[in-house]
């Protein structure tokens, strides 16, 4: 049976409990060293001043992972446009990753080359997966060892964790949603706005609740539109997406 939701959090917060591995929003990315399909990296040097996305996979040569990495490869120019460096992780060797990359390119209808537009970290002994809290206890390999879950970490240029998504091994992610989230993260990092439910780039955004009306009027010259609510409270304030 799947572990109860929240068990991770309660163990974390319990006084005196052993520290759980993993990353929380605002944590700095660990500056790990790792072998990848594009050579040895030190994570902070790899990120440089860019945004970064680290996404983990249960295993090489598995069906859902192949479709995910194929989609990630197709969307690489979109991540690059947004100044986001991509890096994947799977608990196999560099040699396996390179061989699997040929399948991923073939799945995409391209030449079966070893090259993908981003590196894949080799974590054959699961050291990083454990450190980053990526293991899925419900999905195990033939030796009974847990596989990696489908984690997405997005780091800002300050190397702090801005977003964390955790899917079990059996559910593939939606990479269009990840791009949408990056658009929201980048917009809201620089403007005093938040993006509402189902927001897409170009839609109106919400003025953050902490910004007084007078300042909002000055900051958003395209106008601030408040929706009347039964409570009489004027907190639903929209503005066109700022440039
Ligand atoms: C997959 O990538 O297809 C997969 C990996 C582990 C468990 C289930 C599915």
C-alpha cells in the first residue's frame, strides 16, 4: 500500500526525529559532483547564473521514462528560451544512459544517436536519489531495491528551490505543465503578481495581497480590476500580465 500522504512532513517536523533527506522550497541546491552523459559536473557550476530543472526517472529502458525524456528533448529549445538548464537523473550508469538515449531519439523519430540536448546524471548506487529524497518506496526493481520517483526540482538563479513536484513512478509527468509553471515562477519572481488557477501566459494575473491599492495603481498602469464579493473584501484584484 502507498505510504500515507504527509508522513514525510510529520517525520520532518517531529522534535528530535532524524532529519529526512530531500529538499524544501527555499533550500539551496546541494553542490554535488556527479558523472553524467556529458562528463563530470559540479552542480552549482552546471547551473551557473541560469534557472535549472532537475528531473528524476525510475530507471533506464522503461516505457514511461522513455516517453518523458523524448518529450523533454523536444521541449529543450523552449527551456533554453527561458534560460533554464535541464538535467535528468536515473539510477543507472553513464553507459546505460548513452545506450538508452539512442532509444529515446528513435522514439522521437530521430537518428538513434547517444546525444540528447541535456545531460543525464548516473546514480547507479542511488546516493543522490537518497540525498534528494527521490526514492519511491512502492516501486522496486527485481532485487527489491526502491526505484526513483518522478521528481521535478526547479532552481532559481540564486540556486534556491522554487518548485518541487513529486509523482510516483507509475504516473508520467506533463512537460507542458512544467513549462507553464516555469513561466509563472519567472513572472512572479520579478513582478508583484501571482498567477490564478489554470493561468496561461498572456492571461490576466492577480495583484499580490500584500501590495496596497495605491501602490498597485502606480505599479500596474494597464489597470487593476477588482471583483466584488459577498464579503465586501476587495482582495480579488486582477491586472493584465505585466511586461
Ligand atoms: C516506466 O517508466 O514505465 C515505469 C518505471 C517504473 C515503474 C513503472 C513504470
